[in-house]
């Protein structure tokens, strides 16, 4: 069964600094996708970045990059130049393509950016 | 980007009544929609996978008779919480996959249910 683990319940970062949010996963599938979502206090789920299991390059989207280490089964999110608006809950998620495509989420990390 | 709407955005109901939540994909077709439940400061827990024209697949531990899911068209899925109790109070979020897309899954804004 697929499993996603986020071990950091809460993180603080100074404005304009970079921060790494950890995510490890477990799957027996060869084909899967890894996602990061941001959930501000409003509750909406905002898609940030995607990494496919066969992608050789780490995904990047603006200030977000995904540090994908397949052998270690980790998919950490790096946010560069943190902004106050980055304060939110962040979820790592995985989809196994052989398993109805459902998205399973980690426990989440609450990020607070300090001015 | 693709838009998924949910209605209502919040609802308060009395214990013992039923509540229906709608999830619509506004500008794309979705054969598969997913329903999640989220308690405060916790993760999203997948409740069920809804496929257009067929019965929903429920996750282990989710009561299918209590949480009725109907996916009658490619743009609409509904979740009905039957005989609601205070412990059903939660944030319910739906999401949908675009038939024509690749990996993206689009989320609705969520429905906050409070059962008194």
C-alpha cells in the first residue's frame, strides 16, 4: 500500500530565506507521481509542483523546486526566497498510476514565515 | 486553469438530518472525482473515488450507507451525508481529474459542515 510521510508538523523560516519541507514515500509501483499542495487558512488546495517517477530532472516551478531522490524515496519541497504569503499548510501527495489514480496525502507541515 | 466548484461552501444542519454537497467541474469533463474529509489541522483523508455512471469505491472504514455518492454526469458528483451527527462536522473537499489532462487533479474550494 502506498504511504506518504511528512515528519515536520511545523516549520519556521525567516522572510527571504529558503526552506525545505520533507516528504518520504513508500510504494511498490514503478509508475507514480508526487505532488505538493499548499493550503492557506481559507482551505483551498493550491497545486504547487509535480514530479513523475520517470522524470530524470528535478521539477521546478518559479520559487518552488522538488528535490527528488528516488533511491531514498524522498521528494522534498524547497521554497526559495520565502514570502509572508507562503505561510500555510503544505501537503505532499502521491498517486500510484496502477491504483485508480487516487491521490494520498501526507500529514502536512505548517509553515510560518517570520518578517 | 480548470475550475472545480462546490456548493454549498458552508452548511449548518441539525443532528439527524441529511445534507447534500455538490461538486462540479466547470470547464472540463471528469470521469473520476474524489471526495476527501479534513478535520482541523489534519490531513485530507480520502473517503471515496467516484466514477461517472458507476458505483463509488469507498475507502476502508468509510460507511457507504452514511456517505452516499452519486456521479451522474461527467461534470457533477454529489455527496450526501445521511442522518448527520456532530462527529460528521468536518471540511469536505472534492477533486476531479481532467479527461484530457495528464497528471493534474483539481480541487474544489471545500464545504464546511457543522452539525448541531
